[in-house]
C-alpha cells in the first residue's frame, strides 16, 4: 500500500502562515490537498492556505506549518471551520490529510466518482462534496487525455517504425493498410485533443451545477445523522473581529 503523497519540507518555524505559501505549493504538488485539482486545471478558481485544525482552536498552534494545507477555494470554503468532536474523530470521522494518510486506504474510484473506503473518506467526500460536477468533469478529461496519450505514443509510434520488407509479401498490403488506418485514427485523436483543450480553456469548472441543490440536501441529511451519533461541537468558534 502506498504511503502519504505529500512529504513536507523543512521550514523556518514561527513565521506568519501566509509566508509558507511557496513551500506549500511545492510540497502539495501545486494541487488541492482534498480534491487534487491542480493550479493549471483550476482556471478561475483561486488557491488558498487552509488550516487543517481551524483558526480559533487554542489547543495547538494552528499557524504551524504542519497544520497548513494548500487547498482550492472551493474545498476551503466548504471545509470552513468544521472540526469534528473527539468522539467522532476517534471513530474516523475527520478530514483526509495527504501528508499523513494514504489515499487508497480511504478512497476508491468508480468511473468519475470517488467512493469512500473508511469513515475518513466518507466524511471528507460528504463535507467537501468531492463528487461535485466540476470534479466529475475534471476526472473525465483526465481519463480521456490519458487514454489518448497511451494510444498515440504506444501504438502509432511503434507502427511508424515497422520495416515493411520484414513482412511476407502476402501480408505487406494488409500491414500498409493497417498503418494507414492507424495514422488516420491518430489524426482523429489529435483533433479530439484539440477539442478537449479548447473545452478545457473555457473553464467548465465554473459552469452551473444543476444537481448541486439536491446533492447538498442529501449531504446535509447524512451529515446530520452522523452528528446525532456524536454529540458535541462540530465546528471551531470563529475568531472575534478586532475591536476598533
């Protein structure tokens, strides 16, 4: 089983948390700690610094580097100041963290949807809506590009280097036709890549999600059922604004 994906850099302790932005970007592979969307893929979505244990908690130094996550704004806003009570965390209901948890121990994939394997995976998916429309589309694009790359690089590249004179005379015509067909397919794949990249430049991640309201109600109902099993504060109180 693979271990955590993120290995944290050695940093100077005691800095303002915003000063760690460059180190976080590097350590988290320029990707969101929770949904894995990259800066490049995020288009119009900004990236922020998330406090894993929210600000306002007095039990730890929430601004310490090991408590900071690099996150897209969509996930950070959904996470907010959520912080399950101790009993819930002991039962596994907490947010996944890629610097300490192995991804495949908590999540599995089914097409473009992410499924939970553990309570940590369940709570993270439900709280952050990791199957929202923008992420499903992103996973579809990734799959299409990966399949195209494998086909073009592995298949066409090999056929282009075939020496026709190595084949028996009675199969040379068939080989030439096969190469021609493969090259035509490659051209179609290249057009598909261009179309995909053009669609990607349009940033469909920001398109309206028609299922968002229904999915939000379902997630709220399931999270409320979870909270009923573990009474206590599920959010850290927000810091009071400074008095004028």
